[in-house]
C-alpha cells in the first residue's frame, strides 16, 4: 500500500495536513511543509525531511513525467541534500530516499505508486491554488495528469 500525505508548516512551526489549512502561507516564495510517503508501512520521506513543499511537489511532478518516459527519475530536495529517486523494476518501482548516511527504500507496483502520487500531488496543487492564488501550479497539475 502506498500512502502519500502533504503537510504545511503553520505560524507556530507545527505541521498541518494541507486539506485542513485555511490561511495563506506566510511566504509565498518559500512555502514550508513536508510530504509523507510510505510504502507498505515503511516511511520513505516524512516530516523530518520538510522543505519548500510546493517546489518539492513540482520536482516530484517532473519526476513522474520523466519516470513515465525513461523508467528512472531522481531529484534533490529544494533546500536540503536529500535525493529522491524512482527506478523501474519490471511492473514495480523502487523508491529511494538518501538522507545523509541513511538510505530508505521500498518497492511498490508502478501503477499503484503513480496513481497515489498523482492523486496526492493534484490535491496539493488544487488546495494551494486556493490558498495562494498568486502562485501558478497549472503546469505541475498538467504533468501529473499525463
């Protein structure tokens, strides 16, 4: 089972599920938050790896497109030396996060993984379009739709 959730950091430094957020982020250029991604209960990335979450989701949307074309995609987090990669392995995808000396990886059926990421990313960008209408997420939404 693939689980993907997105959180925004509130003014108190607490993480709130993006779906429950009602106020615009403080800084629209640097929206702090985190993506929690787990596969079969194994955490790959979480709140500890928080960053500029809208930028990270844009990178992940690009990864989905690249993975669909080549079977491999990787990116670094916007403001941290964390590498996230997707690698095709038959009908499965191996998802790896490298954070310093720690490597977390798990595999999932490709179709389930991509559907979960696309759904969570689209929900995130739609919510951010409400909270931060000055920012444009149309291109990222389009990447996730393909």
